[in-house]
């Protein structure tokens, strides 16, 4: 099958990694061809990764990719090739790069010669291979329709249906193909296969963005049915652009993303998930829905992501999260308190509920902090004095035996000490003795909170040094002054989508300092930023809300200049 490999001058060919030789390509192809059921999966994966690194280049396909194509097709067509879907994925990636017209000019003709053979993969006997081969026709509506009518495997149909909707959305709306696709989707939506009905809602969205909101009652009934979750887990449901199959949480996340253009609808959907998880939903699915903690956690995860992406959803999400502050599940309470806390003073109506949680030891499975820690932080954000007694000790105690802290950006977690204390300058008189005592202890132990505590003192206008310390603590860094014209240009560039948050803050301060109204275009841009449903921050965790709360008033100050 691979006998012709030696007839190619691989050393003279260019590969994606300039530090490697084209002579490695036939070695990887032979390793893949020799693998069988006894070969360690790690070795097979390594061969595919190495082949991908050799053939997939940022600037397009290389002549080594073109030379390797017929041998890759031979391997892909051989049912004995191990992990064939991985090879088909690689072929699809190369095809996309080649279709972009970048790289080796010989690729298009080579691909055209191989295409009649590659089409056979769409009818291959292995469903996983057929599913991977859909990437080869992802933009061909007619061929996807042909496959839909021929395909009987549910896992392949679940992948095929959303791909069909995406492809049809690029066709002429008045054409026959779109009408045929709509007829297919309507038939599935009215069918009995529950998973395919969910997939049909996803598939219809590119053709009709209002289809998912209309389908919310049906989606809630299906996704909150406890018998559906194991069905999803048992059936591999992939998207063409997704490496891993969906579980119930993954499907739910995809639905929320289709709804989030209307934050109120998306929030209502999330609240419906939580209501079903507590046994208070009104769905008619079968099974015992009482206290489905996994579903409630999923609902809170979606609420958090929605809030970060669409802060305009805060109004309906706040009472939803507050209603879960007394949940029996630790993880649910943790996530609910975190969501309430980031909303700051808007959570004031729930201060008593938060105060009742100050001693709650519940924890998350994956991130540090307790429910009580987050409830305390939430009260500080509200301005409730019940958070102040013992606050400093609560904040620093967990870190006395730690060298640092981990965590993933975006995870609900206990906020950094400096982020809790810095905004509390109005309470400095009460908190100052404890902060200084904590600083003395950290300095003596060479703890890692020294800099944070000094930063807090500096923000409060206090001396960040302890008695007897002589080395000056460096003042907070201040950016150099910015001319008014430069500041206006930075505002316009920031609004155009460039990630320049630091410069943007500096520009706002400069415009305020210059004290005169900026140009009309700049004012219009600032007003649009202020009114946009987005958080003005580069972060995706609680810091996004802290940043946003500082930047929006700064924008208002500039807009109010005479």
C-alpha cells in the first residue's frame, strides 16, 4: 500500500516545521500503516501528531503535503488503519487550507485527482469514519442532503444535521436546496427522536435565529428529563468543529449560546433548568427530577457565562441565583453566592441571606474558598458592615501555609486579598490594625501576601512600611501623560476591537485631566461603549466586574466635560 513512498524525494520537500526534514513524513506514514490493535494508543496518537506538525503549516499546504496526499488517502480507505477518523480530520484540515488558495500550487490538482476516492469515505462501513468525512463536504448542501437521506446511524445524523443547517444558510434563500433542508428540519422537529429534535433546533438557528427561542419549552422538557442525560452520554454526539462529544452540559451550553442574543430569554431558559433541578419545573418529561444537583450546577455555570458575555442579563439572573443560596448542595451554593457577589450593590436586597452564610463551610470541588468566604466578600461589595469583623484574618489565614494560589481564569473562586480590601478605604480606621498585624506576620514569615497588603495600605493613603523599615516601597506605577489627540485616538482604536484596556484607562484619565470635551466622534464612541452590553475588561472572571465598575464612571466623567 505504501510501497511508492521510496520513489519520492522527501528530503527535497518543504514541511511545516522548518527545523525538521521532509524525510520524516514517510516514517510517520509507515508508523500509522504498521499500527494494529496491539499498538499502544499513545504511540498511534504520537504518530498522528507528528504527521500533523509536519504537514499543517500556518501559510498553507506545503509540497510535502501534496506528495503525501495519495498515501494518506490509501491509509484512510484501508479499514485496517488504526484511528482512521484522525487521518480523515487531517485530510479535511489540509483540504481547507488548500481551498484557501495558499501554499503549494500543485495541491488543487492533486486533491481533485483524489476526490473520487475520498468520496467513498462518506459511505464507509465505520460510523466514526463517516462522521469525520462529513468535514470534507461541510460546505456542500446538496451532498449533505444526499448523506442525510442515506444515513441511518444516529451518531452520524446528530453531527450531520447542524452541518446541514450551516451549509444551507449560505445558499440562496429562495433556492430549492434551502426549502428541502427546511423540510428535513421540520420533519425531525416533529419526530420522536429526542436527541435529533434538539439537534434540529441547533440546525435551524442559522436559517431562523428565532427558532431556538420558540423552541424553549420543548428544549426545557427534553434537557431536564433525567433519562436523556445517560442517552447523550451513551451516544457520541460530535460537532464538526469539536474534538470531544457533547454531554448534557455541552448541549445546554450550545443552546444558551443560541439564545444569548436575547438575554432575557436566555436567563429564563437557565432559570427553567434550575427549577427543573429542584423539582419545581413544569416540564412533562418522565423520571424523578427532584434535587438534580448536576442540573442546577449546569444552570449556574450557564448563568455565569451568560452574565460575563451579556451583563444585561443581570436583572433576571440575580433573583435566580439568590434563590439558590440555601441549596443543599455545596457546589450549587458556592456558584450561586459567587454570582450574587460579583453584582455588588445590586445584591443589597439579599444581604440577610448572605449574612446567614458567613459561617458556611461548603466548598467547590475544583477551586479554593468556602461559601462563607464568598458570602463575606458579597457583603463587602454591598457595603454591609456585618462582613467587617474578622475580615482580614479570614482573608489571610488560608494562605499562611501556601506559596501561592492556582485557578483557571473564569472559574468562580475566592477573590484576591487586595481586590477585597482595596475598595474598603471608608472602613480603613476599623480594618487598619488588622492589616498592619497581618503585614508584620507576612514580613516575618516572608509570606507571599506582603506585596498585596502593602498595596492595600498604599491605596488607602497609608504608609505601606512597618516601623523600622527603611527601604521605600515603590509608588504605584503611573503611565506617562498622554496628549489629548493621542487619547482620542486610543479611544477610537479600543472601540474598534483592539485589546488595549490599559491604554484605554489612561486615555480616559488624560481626557478628564485636559478638562475639555473631546471630538464628537469620540463622544459618540464613548457613549456607545458605555451603553453596550459587554464588560469593559480583558478578564473573564470576577475582575471583569471590578474593572467595569471603574471604567464606566470614568466614561461618564469624560462625557460630562463642558
